[in-house]
C-alpha cells in the first residue's frame, strides 16, 4: 500500500488565467495548532522549474511536517496553469501569480503572515512581489541563487541558446529560446527592467540569502537590504548544481533544505489555532477556451496523481482516451511542457487526455519515501495498467491511445502488447524495446551514440577531424556501434527466417505485426539524428521496412530537432503531426 498523500490540488487566480497549485496542510484536522506564518514556494523559470519540481515537492512536505501551511504553484502560462509562454504580458502575469498565491494561501490556511521562498528567477520574483505588497503580510524571504536583475537571466538564456546552436547568432529570431522554453521579445524587454538593487525599501524585515556559490554576487543585495533596515543572513551551501540536472539525475539539496526549514522555524516559532475554511471534496478544476481540466488522484490506493483534460463540447462520435506517459523521473507536464499544450489542443478536437505521475514521481504518492521505478522496469507497465483500469471503472473509458518519448515509448510499446484496450500507440524517439532486469541505465547512457546519419554528416565537417586528432572523439566506440548497426540491418532478412528460440530476445517486428493484426495503430516518430532511429531500423528495415504496407503503421522522421523536441519549430511540427494522425484515425 502506498503512503498517504500529503497535498491537495487547488486552482485559483483570475477567471481569465487560472493557476494550478498544491496546498500542503500541516495538520489533517480542524482545531489543531499550526505556525502563524505560511510559506509560498516560487518556482524558477523555464527548464529549471522542470528540473526542481521534485525538490520543491519534498521541501513543501518537510515544511508542512514542522507546522507550516505551504502552497506550491505554477505561474500563468507555465506548468499546469492556463496560458502559454507566447501570451502577452508574461512578466506582469508571473508577478501577479505570486500575489494570487499569497492570497490563496492566506484564505486556505487562515494565517495572516506569509514567507516567500524562491530559487533563481523565482527568488527574483519573490523579492519584487514582496516589495509590491503593501498589506504587511510578507514576514520573511528566502532567496536561493536570485538573479539580481532580469537582464542577467536573459543573458543566461541567450548564452544557452548560442552554446547549443552557435549558428543562431547570425539568425534573427522572434524570441529567445532555451531548452525548449521561449521568451518573446516583449518578455525579454520586461524582464530586462527588473532590478532587485533598485528597490527603494526592503521588502520585509527578515531575509535569508543562499548564494549559488562563493563567487556569486548576492552580497551586494545583502548589503543594500541591511542598509534599508532588514535583518539579513547569507549562507553559502552546496546543492544548487546537483539539483539543477535532468530529473532522473537531480540530487536533493539536503543541506539547503535543513537550513531553510531551521531558519524559517526560528524566524516564525509561533503556533496558534487558526480559523480555516472547510476542505472542499470537489476536484480542483481549471477551465479555459476549448478544455476543462480536473486534478485528481487515481489508480488503486490513489497513489498516482493526474490531470484529466476534457473537451468542452462532447464529440459526435466516441474517441479513445489519450494517456501521456512519463519519461524516467520527469513529471506529468512532459518535456518542454509538451504534454500540457498537446492535451489542450486535442481537447479542442474532441479527445479526452490524462497525464499522470506514478508513485514516487512528481505529485504521485510520497516521492521522498517511495523509490522512483526504473524507467524500463515492469513496474512502469503496471502503473499504466492501473491507470487504464481506473479510467475504465471511474470514467467508462473503453479504448486508449498511449504516447511516450524515449523510455516512455518503451513502456507504451510493452503495455500495448498486453492490453487490447490500447488501439493506438505513438512512440517518439524510443532507444530500445529490449531490457533485461539488472541492466544499468547509466551504462546505456554512457554508451549511447549518435545516429549513423550524424556520423556521415560529421565526416564532412573539418572541426570533427580536428577533435578526433586531439583525442576528443571515441573513434573506436563509434566504429564499433556503427558496425553493429550495419550488421543488424544486413542480417535482418535472414534472422526473420530463423525460428524463435525459447528465451530469445523480443522479436520487435513480430510484436508489431501482432498489434497491427488486432487493428492497433502504430506511429513511430524520430529525429533524423537520433540514435534510436538506427536501432529500430535494425529491427524493421529502412523507415519501417515491410510494415509500411499496413495502413495502420506509420513511420515519420524529422530534421532540425533534438531528442526531446526542444526547438519551438520542432514542437509545433510534432504537435501538428499527432493531432492530424489522431483525427484521421478517429474522426475530426
């Protein structure tokens, strides 16, 4: 049995731009004492918010455990909140989101004082929002690695873009784009006006500043705040870099958490019984043009947490429910928030979707107590089966579409093998369909190579030869993996004629043929330079080989993207492909 949930999903904010949040109550019953100060956690920006989601969830649980009511939330146009990063007025909307979160926490918990805690751009927003608050409700601030100016953040985003795409320097763009997230030129302009050192007064009386490292410039901010009468502590504690990695590698900053919990406990030791509104039993609902979303717990023991996206207008003919699957330890919004935007677009086309976090991931049950299942383990397939069972029982769903990227494509492939309710699967950049218990994911990652096409292109690039001569390229490893791929493709016709031996590895082509015979649609999507393209073509032949003769099989390859489809143009292409594919198959 999974541990009990420790958070309640909530929606709040203006009618035009609703926000999603998670409230962590320090006590389950009315009439018990809690801290008289609550805590609002302010996310960093863009990809960093995605990387730190688990850390924020666990920090909220730890603060609630010592008596603080806590609210986590997504800014307008981010995470599960309404809107997109291309909407106008983003900076104002983000700052207003902090204000709305303060009001929601006070309303929901009954406290009158609030502490704002933020990392990176979230720390910057926390300090500015506190300065804009004139009701005396901001009691303290915890600022971890704050940007002293918005211009510094824009410089980092631009540097990331140029580092990963040097040719972009000569190409005019409508926006700054980094790691799959976008800042419009208006957003860049408004961010560039933010300046923590330009505030005429301290935002509150007590401030804890946690610099990113000993060379960070936060001492300037501390000096200014002390001059304005605030009590400021500066503590340099390692943990930022280890936390800001892709979610499966992110390490909890334990020492930082200990410091934040202890500092807030000392700053706000008061306990009292406060009047709180009764807890609603209705699901948190977010409505916007074209869709309606419900946040709820699902699967047995409610150990999974999901967002159900429903069309506002009932479709003229029944459609399967689209289920988005998590890659590794990524939470439900998907890479680059792709699952959110696609689910809402599909709702406009009449499709119901669910994106969910299994136990130990995102907002699934007890991420600090439950180990994250290996991304290729059979546990993940069981998670999918439980969610499909729940949807069948509670929402009368009869057919499903599974969509996943990388390891989530592996899970979708195997879950569909065992479940005839799956009538379509969309597999994006899968790397393998064969996994033995005990195999190391880290070993596989270290041994991963680019596609054969990538190496053919680099043969014509003089800089690649220079790197090879300097010993910076694993020529032996590349030659070995390319040779194996060539042998696999050449010998594939002969291998198909041999009988399948007991205990032999999965016959990928045979498994796909069985799915097609039972009328399950299969769509493969690959970036042209993705290593998984060579893997699957070794099993099936070029572009899917003979399977292409089936009207239920489709194989698409796209250029100009990376493994997670982070370029904005690639996201738009993938979104259009998936929507067109599903409407062609299941009706407009």
